[in-house]
C-alpha cells in the first residue's frame, strides 16, 4: 500500500485510503483528480475499467 492515488499519483492519507481505497489499499480517485462529491463514483468506475 502506498500513500498515493493510482490515477494521478497525488499523496493521500492513510485515513483516506481506509475510507476510499479497495481491499488492497489502492485508491483510484482523490481530491486532486476528482470532485469531492464524486470520489466514490469515479473510484468505482476507474476500478471497474482496470478489471
């Protein structure tokens, strides 16, 4: 687990990873590359696209 967004490589906190990351600690959207209101939706879409 790294403390960065897999999409834009910006720093994200461990708490952010805990809330928005997947089971392996990967984060696919963060405030640097997505609107705060849409992080969960964008993260799910990007995770599905990588599968």
